[in-house]
C-alpha cells in the first residue's frame, strides 16, 4: 500500500514539475494553450463532423464574449444575443448589397455590433444587477421585433435571409474544411486577444469594479468609461461570432436574436466557470454536447440540464474549470509541504 502511495505521489510531483517548466515563460504557456485548443476541436471531428465542430467553436467565441461581461465585470446580461444577431444580419446584408468579399463582410458585421454596443452600453451600464439584465433583455427584444416587422423587407422577416458570395479568391466558405479551420483560427485569435485584455491593468480594473465599484471610483477612476469600453469589446466579439454563424450556415433567420437562447450562453459560462477564459471554452463545449447528444437518449433532457445547474450553483460555484484548478492547487501545495520520505522510515 505504501509503494502505491509513493508511486502516486511521484507521478503527481513529475506532473507538477512538468507543468511548471512548461508554463514558466509566457511563450511556453502560449504554445501549450495553442496546441491544446487545436487538439480539443480536432478530436470532435471524427465523432460529430466538421460542421458541428465548427458550431462548437463559434459558440465558444460567443461564451467568451459573454464572460467578459459577467465573469470579469460582474454584469449579467440576458440580451447578449442581440449583438450576435446584429453581426449575423450585417454580414449577410453586406454580402448581398455592398460587397462580394466575405472578409470585408465580417468587418462590417463586427463594426455594426460595435456601434449597437456603443449605443446600448451607454444606457445599460448605468444600471446594475437585475436592472442591467432586464435592460439588455429589452434591447434584445427590440432587435428581434425590428427584424420581424419594420425591417422585414430587408431582413426577410421570419423567412430569413440567404447569404450570397461565400467564396472570394482562396477564401471558400462553401468548403466545410476551410470553414472549420477559419473559425478555429478565429477562436484562437479571440482567446489570446481576451487573454491580453484580461491580463493587463485594464483587466485588473474590471475585476476591481466587480468586487467593489465604489472603492474603485473613490480611487479616482472613471468606472463608467471602463465599463462602457468593456461592453463595446464584448459586443464586438459577439458580433464576430454572429458573422461567423452567417458564413457557416449560409442562411440567417430571427432565431439568432431569440431572447430565450440567452439562457444557453449563461448556462455555458456557469458550467465552465465565470471569470476564466478556459472555463468559457470548457463550458461552451460541454453545453453543446449536452444539447446535441442528450436529446437522442433522453426525451426530458432539460430536466438533467436544470439539475446540473443547481449542482453547479450550490456545490461548484467556480464551475468545472475553476474546481479543477482549485483541486490541482491543493494537491500541488500538499506535495510541496510534505517532506520527502527517508529510506527505512515509514510515514
């Protein structure tokens, strides 16, 4: 029994040393994160197919954008799909009326979401708590109404809008393999972009606002400005996910603005762990697996989803990734605190 424990302890020590050496420098950590993200999504292709794996990556980008608001700034938005829909429709309409270049259409989609985020954020960030959530929900509902009724001649209303000009030069979005790699590279870009933001002094200030905004304001910072900038960045990233959604499906309908679908993004963030970029990706993948695979085997799969949410809220408040990080840190601290066993001495 003692030999088994010693072997287990030795394996953990080796893994701890390996992890420490690998992440000792920023370059080593970035390379590890890059390889990890690529391997994870390549793993799903044989089981789910290229199109579904692309869906997973786009949804993870959406969860990352939401986590920037909820996880790092502490503001729960129940209308974040507004910016996904704006990005999707702006991309589709620009390909139909303005340009034949999909990359330029993506830029239009991100800019449209950015502009809408600037306008909506200037109002929403003045509120906190439930008021902030409901204001965003109201904006989301207004966006859905505009697509369905006043702008029906442009958006197609409930019939939706087909996306044209999906190929330009060697950017062929009709090819599912190209779409997958383009979306995966986009996810990696968004991940490292948000890593830079959240690791900077700006990210520290966001977390300080989440903990105690009054104290940050007392120190002389204009918290309204920083919250507004963060809201715009979050909306722009969500618009980027919407643009990729339009190119991935080649079709847009009002479901991209569905108010009820916001619960899926919130749930995915809670599963992985708010305030952690890895948690957003883990939560996004697990939520997509639940919603795509559980309905095949369980007719009332929403019940299991609700039970798991209760377990996460009351038992694992840091989410799956946060729980794993805490467990690993406890094991590493225990191993470092335990003195090495001397030969011939039993513990």
